[in-house]
């Protein structure tokens, strides 16, 4: 869906820069907002759809990438959440 607004965007920018920053922000928001981290992890799992779901055929071809990157972003969110808890002690 990012490519609907930025057609000439390098594919590595959303994968390695934009979505990890969003995952870090989600972990931070869920820590300071005292929300359930598993909801934040579910939201982070859906982040790869921002750059994979440009159309149905792209989504079907990249379903494996969605799962792998989704798990990676979920783990990033969880680690940020736990790291902030460690710093607060």
C-alpha cells in the first residue's frame, strides 16, 4: 500500500527502515500506554502488508515474506517493550 503513494520508492526502504521504525514506535507506545503487548505484536505482524499488499497477485506471491517479516517485526516490538521495562527498573 505504500507504493500506491510513492511509486518510485526503493523496495528496501520500507523493509529495512520504515517498518522497523514503526515496530519500535509500537513497542514504545504499548509500554508507556500500559497496553497488552500481544496486541502490539499482532499489529506489528501486519506491518509487512504495507509494502506487500499492493495488489492481490503480489500478496499471493509474497505470503511467505509477509510471515517472515511479520514475525521479525513482532519480535522487534516485543524486544523494545521488554528493553524499556528493563530500563525502567
